């Protein structure tokens, strides 16, 4: 079985992020909440599956890893829509 090649006969190059991740230099972003700045609107819990609300309506981040392009896009949208600007990616 041969390795796939592009039209020039060379192997296609991997995207830089994929290569960096493979060698351990890049990590998936993680969702975090600034508990002091948060005002408990709950937008993040509505948009992100890994975020739930406690009994007072403040977010609790259970699964903070953002996986894939769709997950990253959704997390960036949640960060942008947070009314208190308390949600961020690290």
C-alpha cells in the first residue's frame, strides 16, 4: 500500500496545529469561569454541554476540554456571549 501523494508527487503536509499537537507542544483549549466576575446569567450552561449551574445559578465546569473545531467554535461563541465576560478559554 502506498502513501497518498499530491499532484506534485510529494506527500501532503500536515497542518501546523496537528503537528504541534502530535509532538505535545499544543493542547486543546479549556473552558474556565472567573467566579468573581460571574453574575449567574447561565448563558454558558445553555451553550456548553460540560457546564451546569449550581443551586444559585452559577456555572460549574465539569468537563472543561474543548474538542474539535465545532467544539472550539461553540466555546468561542459562549465566551463572546457571556454578559459578564467571566467565561474564557485557557
